[in-house]
């Protein structure tokens, strides 16, 4: 019975004279990244991260929330993305290391959370933290100190489900390896010429 239904379904496609690409086209939902900034000063870092991830084919949403001023808004935002749980999602929070934004998201969801605390030379005193605030059970998130490392973490997490992103990551690693070999050969050639 199932075989007959499948054959009738195939006949409807064949009778329409559709191109093969439209018949075999499979809609794949790629991964997405939700970048949550804690203050308006962090939006520049969020835009840099968004551009870098968009270049790799990852859809990004940039949001602005504060733990101390609007905790309920953060929980509503999390509920919105949890409700439409249809594809791999990674949350990245940007801001001061003690703002608690990543902690709230990690405690209330099962998504991977990456906290990016960008350290500036002028405001490095604001980024000292107490290690006891990170030893709470059932709260786990990654901690990075640059936009590039946060983007790399997002890409590595989403590459588990996306073969195209995985191939890009492996290609970058191979390119780095080849560049190191070429640089090493140039060093040995110049040292032999000098000796």
C-alpha cells in the first residue's frame, strides 16, 4: 500500500515536466547565532561578529538586553527562540564579564552559550572577576576574550550539524598548515644561503 502511494506521488512530479533540480531540492535549515549585547557600547562588537558569521553563511540575530534592568525581557527572548526550535542555535553574549547575561541564559536553556568579554586597554579594570561566581552547578558556558575566538567557537559548534561549514573549517586548517610549511621552507632556504 505504501509502495502504491509512493509511485502515485512520483507520477505527479513526472507529469508536471519539472526540472530535476526543483524536484530534488531539499530545504536545509542551517545553524543560526543569536548575539545578545548587554549595553549599547557592545553593539559595534556585535556587528563585527555578525559580519564575520554572515560571511561564513551563518544567520545572525543581534539583540540588546540587560540582566539587571530587564531580566523578564531576557526570559521572553529565550522563550521566543526556544518556541521556534527548528535548527541548531548558539547564543553569544557580549559585555562585561560580571554582567550575568550568559549565566541567566545558561541557567534557563540547553543551548550552547558563549560569553565574549572584549578587553580594552582603557577599561581593563572593569573586566576583573571573581572565580567563585563561575563555580555554580548546572550553569556552563564558554568564555572568550575576543570577537575572533567567539566566532571560531560558534563555527566549530555549528559545524557538527552543517557539512559545508565543517568543510570550510577543515579547509582553513589545511591552508594554515600549508602556510606554515611554506614559511618553514623559506626560513631554511634563507638560513642555508646565509651560512
